């Protein structure tokens, strides 16, 4: 009788058999399988992971989102790290509609061209209602997207919010400072967001809403 495979590392190192599942996986799905760490963390930090030519396929982001959304192995994950993968709003729509994506606690989607539309989708997606950590750095998010996050009735458990190198400006910063729903924030990074007015900076520092805030970065 074959010994039972005990952990994810063993699954990834049994000759692409993956505990008997390998025969059904495409080459890209095998890469995706090996990007899940210990059944808990889906980590793909570079689109070039899937490229053999040194060029990124034209529809890489939405295609990757579709593959992930339909990959039943993601049912056990609690963290998603998908950076520099051109996911875009279209890809986020696909991910949140997944029948397999669980309510993860950590979501890092830095550098994915999400824009305000992507921020709004995240803010409204019930699958993200258990998020504790949310990193949306470098996504072209403006005040409009910041308002959506601030007004979200879904993201109420978020404690760590990183929006570094977006464009939320004073208006977006004030929306966050006045948010009832982001009241559990302990860490907020708004560096590189064109927050220039002393009023906005003071509102963040002295917010009666963000009473749990321990670390604020704004410059």
C-alpha cells in the first residue's frame, strides 16, 4: 500500500504526480499547483513564472484569474499573493465569482492595474469579508476607489491596509479618516498618495473613527 502523502511539499516533489492528480493537470496548472504553499498560501509574484519566451501573454491576467478560479486546490488557502500579474478589474471579477475561493484572511494584489473599478469590486465582494490584511499598493487607485474601500460594509475586519503609491489624494485620505467601517485598522500606509494638506494628515492622525490605529504612514 502506498504511503499517505503527508504535506504539500511532498505532493510537489513526487515527480509531478501530485498525489495522483498530476495526470489531469495542464503544464500551467502544475505551475499553479506548486505556487500553493503548504495548502495555505497561493503565491505568484511575477507573470513571467508562466512565460517560456520572456514575453507576457496578451491576456495573462484574466487567463490566470480564470485558471485560479476554477482550480479546486485553492479551497484550503487562507492567503492570496498575486503581484505584478496584470489581473485588472476583469480578473478580479473572475476571482470573486470562483466556486472554490474561500474567505481568505490575507490579500496582496500589488501592481495589478486594478484602478478604481478593481477597488470597488473588492469592496463589494462578500468573499473578502474575513480579510484582515489588504495590500493594494501601486494600482492607480484614486479618491473614488479609496471612498469605496472606506464605505465598504464587507471590509470591516481589515486591520492592515497598504495603499502605498496610489493616487487617493486628500479627498481619499479624508474618506478613510471618516470611515466607520475601517474602525479595526491598526496599520495604514498612504505613502506616495499625494496627501498634501495638513487638514487631511491631521484628520488621519486624530480620527475619532480609527481609534485602534497604531501605525500610520503618510507622505
